[in-house]
């Protein structure tokens, strides 16, 4: 167990997810960072049988898996306006960018 600053403990592999919100036309979309296994799944789903990789499919899979409130399907994502989609990409990339690790609160 790992001690936290408030005196409580947690399992060292029970990680609270970092989250970020986007508010668009009165709706709050909350995204969380992905686990290693989820990121691997996105990569697998974006790789065709001939081993070609489609980054567009990977980021869409990452958005759908990372959407926590509300949860989102690929079909729902395809209906999102392009400008909002671009913000989804930015938030999901920021949540999963190793360069942001040091600035992570509580790190």
C-alpha cells in the first residue's frame, strides 16, 4: 500500500484517472486518461490485417474509450461538429501525453 498525504493508503496499482472537461452548448463532456491496456486496444483496432496503421481511427477509439460523462459510441462521435471534435482530440491527447506527467497534480 502507498501512503497519501491525507494519511490514507491505496494499492500502488489503483490509479485515480486524470480527467478534463469540455463544455459545449450547455453540455459538459468529461474525458479521462487511458490505461496502457486501453491504449494498446486502440492501436490494435487502428491496425489493419496488412499491418497498416490509421492514426485517425486510433484517436477516435481513444476519444470513445476516454469519454466518461457522457459515455460515447463511435456512431455518436461521428455526429459531433468538426470544431468540437478538434477539441476532443486536443483534450484526449493532453490527457495521454507523457510530457504532461510532471505537471500532473499530486505527482
